[in-house]
DNA sequence: GCCGCAGTTATGTATATACATATTGAAACG
DNA sequence: CGTTTCAATATGTATATACATAACTGCGGC
């Protein structure tokens, strides 16, 4: 009894070896077999009590690993029946959307920000549609440009709901871009992004110094914090200046 | 002693009440306070032993909740110091990329698939660059169209690595689109997506029945299974036919 | 043969306990 | 006064145990 886990060289595969906890090792062993295809979708993975015997550990430890695999969507657990490898369903990918300064500096180019216009106004019907706002409270409308080197990199059109972020009314946004300013102030938020291609209209074409009608990538983001609409922003990129990258790696717990 | 958890009406907030487990309730209580801004970034959340007293449960139960919050990125845990609300960093969003049939049918339009061309060949240098392939093994190159009603909805150019998916060599892809065919066969995969705007060239313009030079959304996907390149696919959509949607909700346990 | 009621089984959740580990703050010491 | 040491503390991981719950199995009664 007791025995409280010494966990040194046995098992035998003697691979690299930063100190992984046991449940993490179980998790990665199993997910590797699933991702390699050794255990195909539908395959029943060993019962908890079998893994308990294999790894000489308690059921809680095995359970921790399997619960995480289930939450990650790699397996499905059914009482009385066991745990089964799921078949991959919707292709989901994680899209990381960084601050534009970061994007530009990652290209090795100097970043510059310019505020083009700023209007405080009572929200129009169009504003309310973009922000998904009920009341006709005040909003701040901003137009900005982000440069990579000498060339315009992105055009930004933004609405800020002043009912949610009152302090924005006192900020000119000459020096700070509204994105980082909001991130520093609004604690945690949910967001929805819409991505599409458009032809540049005259206004955008001038702002981005491209031809009217040229293809552009548009990323629109709507942001909520604590259920309240905070901001709506539309970024427009010239076709050749920007590519979004999204990755998906199942689990990697 | 024992007491093994009866867990009925106390606490007092008497809200809705589908049967949440205790650690889930702790988790959602805390994440609500973080997301509402009540606990701002940097705030120290109660110690495990304090929550233990508040919820009258064991430390393991509290620990389970806090560990999950840490893994979800909402809090940061430091030994000896406590757990702290993190400040949100990179805006990350989950982009769900469904099968095109699903996308089209979600619009309420009839879906039709058409195979335009199919070539089996030894991989060219360009093929190898797209697939990130080392050897010059055989590949299958496909060109297809997806229709929504009478109009072309998307154009698909695909390479399949026949070293990874040998059976594809025997499939004509007249009736089945390569996407669903592969998903049913390749167990689990990692993927990388690149999204950008382009102007339609002559070939694409003809295929999508749009004007040459019109803006298009391009989604490229590279897929691996068990570290081996499986397929590279480029979908091209006419600007007005398609919008990608990505959502981000922090945590949601 | 069919239906309902146990019993069995695997997972789900929780407890009390034990020991490991990183970190901090204060006491002891040169 | 600065440095080293040490104990206190909060989290990290694991154990053994207990009971709950869902779902499948088979048995018995009709």
C-alpha cells in the first residue's frame, strides 16, 4: 500500500523525457494512436480499469486523461459501453487575429498609424445595425490608416459604443490606435468575425493607394463584453498585402 | 464525516437549474465574474482553500475548476502566490469550415457538384511546394465546381498525395467530391488554412461565370495526417457569394 | 414471445489524504 | 548590511474510496 508513485524507468520506450505528469503521458499516448490512425474512428479504446492496470495507476488518473480527450473531441465516452474514437466532423481551425502593428512588424517593416477622421454622434440606424445596438445611444466613429513602410497596409473603419466605453469620448486617437486602446481597457470579450473579398470603392482605393475596383480582403469584427456591444470594426487590406492564417491541430492537450 | 455531497437548495441564487456538477458551477461562477469585468485582469481570485470553504467542498473539486480555467487561458496560476485573471492577449477565433454542400444547403439552395478535370501524375516542383512534399511521388490533381442553384458557387483545385492515400488513384470523383471522400477515409488530420483576396484570372472567371479581374475570396487548405501531407486544396469564391464567419467566446467550460 | 424489473458494468463526480514543488518572506548568520 | 537558509504557503499530482447514473443483459412472469 501507499507506494505513492515513483515513476522512473520502466515501460521501456526511453524516449526524450521532460517530466510529463502521468495523466499527460496517458493522454498523449492515446491521442498519438488516434492521430496516427492506429486507432481508427469507431475503435473502442481500453476501459479505464484496463488502462489502470497498464499504467499501474489509479482510476482517477486515467479518468483525468480520458475526460480531457473527450472534451477535446477526440473520443466519445458512453456509460456502460466504453470510450470510442470519434470521427472528425466539422473542420474547425483557430484563427489568431493579432494587432496590426504586430502583423506589420512581423514583416520586418516599420509601422505607422494615422487617424483620418473622428466623429461623435447619436447612433444612426446603420450604426445600430452594425453594432447590434438597441437604443440610439451615442457612438464614436473613427477612420484610420495603418502603414507598412511607406505603403498603406490596412484601412480601418470603427464604431465604438460610448454607452459601453464612455472614456473613449475623451480620447482623440491621434497617437494610439483604437484597437490596442480598447484591448487595454475592456477586460474580456466575445467576438464575431466576418471575412470576405470586395472590390475597392473610390474611397478605399484612395486610402489604400490602389486602383478602384481592385480586390480587397475585408475583416469585420463585432465585439461584446458582458453581453454589451462594444465595438464594430472593418479592416480592409489590399489583396496583395495580407493573408490570414488559421491552423488546426486536434487536441495537443 | 463522509457526508458525500447532497447538494440541494442552499447558496440562495435559485436561478434556472439544470443539474450542473459542482466543479462546473464553480467554473462558470468564476468565469462569469471575469467576463463581466467584475474581476479585472490582474485581480487575484480566491485561494483554493477559500473557495473550498465558500462552496463547502474538497480542494480537488475546486482544483478541477481552476485548472480548467487556467487551460482555457482565463486565469494564470502561480505557486505560492495564487491565481490571477489574465489580460486577454491575442484575439483568437474559431473558424468552422464546413463541407461546401452544407454551406450551400444552409442557403436554401440546391447543391450540385461537377468534376471538371482529373490528372494522375508524378509530382512537379510546384506540386511538391504546395503539398510540402519531399519525394517526387505520384499525385492526383483535380479540378471541380460546386454549384448553388444554377450559379457556380465555388471552384476547387486539389492535389492529393497518392503516397498517403493510395486508394484515391482508383476513384474517378465523378459522383463524390474529393472533400467528403477524404474526410470519410483519412482518420484525423491537422490543417493549415490561408485566406486571401485575389482578382479572378481568365480561367477562374470562366469557371465561376464572373468577369475577369473581379474580386474573389480564396481559401487554401493544406492537410496532414500522422505527419504526412495528404492534400492541398484551393477554393475560390466569387466575392458576393461567400462570407467566412469566425467566433470567439472565451472559455464556456 | 413480450414486457418489465432487477443486476452488472463503465463512466461521472466527489471526498479525504499524501506528498512534490516552486516561491516568497523572514529569521539567522557572517 | 547583505546574504544565505529555512519554513510557510499555494498549487500540482496522485491515491484509495464512495456513491450516483446511464445503459445494457438476462431473467421471470404473463
